């Protein structure tokens, strides 16, 4: 019993030592770390973190708001729904840099011109968040991520929010996001299929790490620069970056061409059913998910659920209803084409649209022969 009490007392004291905030010295520095794109989907948009350095106190730590747990029960369902909790964690700056060097991802640093009082207040709040409910937050792709959390923490120390997005406020979110995925074609295709009307709106929200870096470079407080000149802590070695030969639009078009030249109903019909099932998912996920990006998804006009009905009428050789659905679906395709004519994902969807039209024309001709 005595041993247990000693253990609990030691655990309690350890917790207090971690939770207790230390007074920063006058030499303390607070900076924003911006990390470049990685090779994996979750890292292609970059990352943002806060570094606090104080040589007198022996402090050099990084606060990271991009942490999540893959072992969370129903991880993917929670992620799609939008009720997956991310959390903040802290670690040594040395370990942080080591991990990004290993991943060959650039790291940039911008020291903030905070007063001593502002530095201490931010440090105290960051430490407090580690041991309270503030540690967790509901992740939102645009509205609440590692970058927006850092912006909120910094702006809170200022008399008025002064970090605002600079540039790219007239382009849509799709236009801003798509260049990050140029080497990951199928991920780019999937994300553009999943994203709905909201991502076609002007990208006024500051939500990407590189946007924060550029905004800090021009932000001023009291007519003075808010951040010092950007330092390059590590530059990505482009000579060792990998590019997949199969993850490109060329293999996608090759697949569509091969599918078409099979010229077989046993290939065409399941393919159309698959597209229809995807359309049902796109039209219903907006009611399930809390992510605003997937709501009002007009891509359902291309992945049309009525394709399933058209396949059924073809199998049953019901020419009357087949023709009705045929012309209705073509009408939907026409509306869709007009709608995405000036959108960022037009050329992503165009090959699939052309293939669907060609297959429908073939089925119509074959049903007429029957």
C-alpha cells in the first residue's frame, strides 16, 4: 500500500512539473514553422507548427496541432463524417527537424516580433492546452486545421486580429488545392469528385501553411513587420523526389480506352452500375458528413444514380423506359458540362464524361437492334 501511495505521489508531482509554466527569459523567441509538401496524401498540403526557444531556460520545443490517432475506433467513418478529433502535442525541436529531414520536406522559420508579455502569455496558453480539453479539436479541412489553429493562437495575443490571407482570394479553393496534387493524379481525381459546391467559392479563408508564410511576410503591427525575414532551416532535395509512372492521367485515359474497346455489355453494364452507386454515395454523404466541402455535390450529375435504372431497362429490353432515361441522363450531362466549364476540374472529368456518352450511344444502338 505504501509503495502504491509513493507511486501515485510521484505521478502527481510529475504531472505538476509538466503542467507548470516556466517564466521565459528576455531572450525567448517564438516562431512559426512552415513545412513543405510530402509524398503522402495527408502531407501534400504542408504543415504549420509553433516553436518556442529560450536558451537560458533550456527550452526548444515545438507545438504541433496536426496530431491524430489511426487507432481511433471507426477512424475512416469519423473522418468522413467530420467528427474526428485532432490534438496538439509538443516535442523537441531536434526531433521535429529530424523527422522532416527524413521525409525530405522543406522547413521554414519566421520569428514573430512579440513583446515579452505576449510571448509569456502564448507560452502559458499552449502549455495549458496540453492538459485540458483544449488539447482536442474537431478537424475541418478548410475551417479548422493545423494552420488555422496556429493563426487563432497568434491573433489572440494581438489587440486585433492582424494576420489575414494575402493573395489568391479570388481563385476557388479547387484552383488553390489542385497544384499540390499534380504528382498524385488519382488522389486529385478522387478529391475533386468528393468535393462539392463549397470548394468552387473564392478561397478567402487562410487555411494552407504556405499561405500563412506569405501572409506573415507582409503583415505589419504598428507599421512594423510582424515577422522577421524567413529562414530556411531545411530545403527539400528535389533530385530524390519520386514520381509514380502509373499515378498519372495517362494510365487513367488508357484504362478508359481499354474499357471502351472491350465492346462488351458484360463490361459496360457493371461499369455504369458502379458509377450510379458512387452517385448515390455522393448525393447522400452530404447529409451524413459535417464537412461542408462534400455537401451540394453537383458531380452527382456525372455519376448519375439513374444509370442503374438505365442498366435495368436495358437488361429487360424495355426500350421505352430506356430511351426516357437515356435522354434524361444526356440532359444531366449537358447541365453538368455547362456548370463545370470554367471550373478547375473540367479536364479531370471530361474523359469520363466522353466515355459515358459513348457507352450510352452503343447501348442504345444495340437495344434498337434487339
